C-alpha cells in the first residue's frame, strides 16, 4: 500500500462555490483520497451538515480545517463570512480584503499538514503563489463549464466588444466553436475595459492568474460539451479534468435536501406535494443563492405564474429578507388563496436537487447559475433561462443555442443581484414554450437524453469517473 494521497480543498465562501466542492470532497474520499476542506467557522457548519448526511463510510476521509474569518479586521459585521450576506455594494471590497487576509493562516496550515495537492477556487488567486512557494501543485475550480469559461477567456483576451458601436450590437466570440454572438450589455462589468466596478481588479487578477495553475477540475461531463472541452484543452492550452455532474454523488433524500443550507420546507412534505401532481406538470422557479429581485419583479413573476396556469414551486428570496409583512408589497392581492394547492411558495432555501429529480417537475425557470443548470440537465428538465450576473449569460447560450434544451425569458442586461426587468407576459410565454407543444417535447427529449448520459458519465468506466481516476493516478505518480 502506498501513501494515501492528501488533498486540500479550499472553496470560496458562497453557496454556489461551496456546494459543488463539498460534493467533490465526498467523491474524492470515496476513491480513498484524504481530503481536508479549509473553511471558516460559520461556513464549516453547513459543510459539516452536508458531509454528515452521507451514509457512506468513506466520509471519514474528510477533515475540516477552520481558519478564523477576519470580519472585525476589515470592518465587516460579525457573522458576515459568506457571499450571500454581502448584500450592500460597500461590503464587497471589505469581503475581498478579508479573503486576502486568509493567506497567512492558510500558509501556516500548509506548513503543518503538507498536502500533496491543493484544489482552490479561482477566486483565491494568491493560492497560486503560495502553492509555488511550497512546491505543491494547485488545481483550480472555476465553478462553471468548459463552454462558458472558454467564452469568458476569449472575450477577456481578445476584447471583441471594442469593435462594436453600441451596447446592443452583436459581436462574435472569437475562437469559440459554433459562431456564438454576444452583446456588451450581457457582459459582466468586471470584464469590460470601459467601465470599472468595485470588484474589477480582484476578478481580473483571478482570471489572469488562472493560467498558471497546474490544471482545473470541471463540474461537467465530456458528452455534454465535447467540442468545448477540446477547445479548452487545445485552444486555451490548459489541462483539465471533468468529473461531474458533482450533484449526482448525492443519492439519499437527506443528502439531496441538505446541500448548502437547511431547507425552509420539510423535504418529505415537499415530496408529498410533488407526488400528488402529474408527470411534467409542475414548473420549478428558483434563482440560486445570490439573486434578490425587487418587489416589482416578484409581482410580475407571480402574474406570469398565475397566467400560465401551471402548478408551480417558487423559491423566493427578497431584497429585504424573508419578512412575512414584506409579502404585501410583492404578492398580488389574494394570490396565495387563489393558488392554494396549485402553487407552493418556499421562502428561503429549497431542496433543489430533490425537486428537480422528481418526475412531476416539467420545467425549470432558472437564473442559469452553472450548478442549477447542470442539476436541471441531470434531472432531465427543460429550462427557461433568466440570467442575472456572473457568467450566467454564457450558460444561457449553451442551453438555448448549443444544447437547445431551453428558451430565454428575454433578459438583455447583466445586473448584479437585482437582474434585468421582465414583465409577467414574458414569464408566461416562456413557461408555456418549455411546457406545452411540440417544441417543448423536443427539448424535453433532448434534455432527458443528456440526463441519462450524465448518469452514465459518473458510473464506473463513464467519462467523468475515468477522468477522476486519471487525475488521482497522475497526482499519485508525480507528487507522492
Ligand atoms: N440551491 C438550493 N436551494 C435554493 C437555492 C439554491 O439547493 O433554494 C443550490 C442549487 O441546487 C445549486 C446552488 O445552490 O447547487 C446554486 O448554485 P448556482 O451556480 O446555480 O447559482 P449561484 O447561487 O452561485 O448564483
């Protein structure tokens, strides 16, 4: 028996980044790797909960290493350790300063534990220098897919948006297969050279330094986006291992419902509600962990849901929290009474994977975050894409134009947290397109097939299973 491979996993403190990395920890542990997840006190609670819902004995290979989050040092309120509590724009720079201050304790932890490899979120660019200093290989986790990462890099490097005369004039993304066009309005503010946001420098450094990593671990599977996986490796010229969909490592009801945060609804109650519905009859509406729509936008969504006449589960996170009194500002009068039995509103956190995997769910209105998109694909559910920020407008392109498993709701503008504005009629129309008629049937067939491919990819000898094997073998051969 050789020495056990030991990997440090360092997830960025936001749900959409922590959730897949905790799944990654479980997957690596199941292959006999010793995993140390490095995080901060409050985030460790959610991570520990998700690890311990697993019945697999291999989770004993997972350890938590807790670094104090320097909230006081940077002037953040106590308890503000996660991206989802960084709401006011003025808090962003402070949060970034706090992340940078983690470098010294991280180095001390490395010195003490001497792992063979580090997997760190792309949003910790300083880990590259630290890893080089200690002679440890560092793998990146981007939290997105090959398609969107390539698109983002080609746009960043070649700046094709400088050759259009308006924010709405389309330009082609250079080097990206498939003639994908885009507009300036859909670009993240941190990419554009002509505007500067409070996080521009931070995100630019992260993207620029990424090419010096040993490689990247992708939450995707080869069959989903083969052309783009090849493009990443051959055109961008970087190493990558695709090991997803990571969410599929959760098999049991408890595991699926305790990912990231405690659900605001009892999972059995939720399943009972879904069990009472016909196959493909329910639309699931959720915009991830960061988006917080205005009351006016929520009202339009309510109107759209009522007008389309479908049963629905709608997850609501509002600008001013989950205060019930606030409901009056955004719920159309009598909405909940009229929708009784037809619609379920979840105020807070939903057991998303459990819902998407249920046969009653026939459509997913999503902000197109990569985790949600891939979970929708794994569940075989066609999507209404409603990108808000991040790289979500690229993910929308993959879903609607390349894979053709969804339709866009019609948003045109990248707006962090709050999103572009869509009227109720637009919501109704898009939901009907993914739930009714021939076009919907074709999308459903395609996404179902992809869902089956996803399941095969993570089984023994599947493409993701084998790529994880290849990664572990390479690390063992070279670095133990
Ligand atoms: N999620 C969940 N319940 C919710 C909202 C989100 O379980 O009510 C999970 C979802 O399944 C996904 C993650 O949170 O795994 C969100 O990641 P994504 O990349 O889709 O979006 P982000 O939150 O990063 O914008």
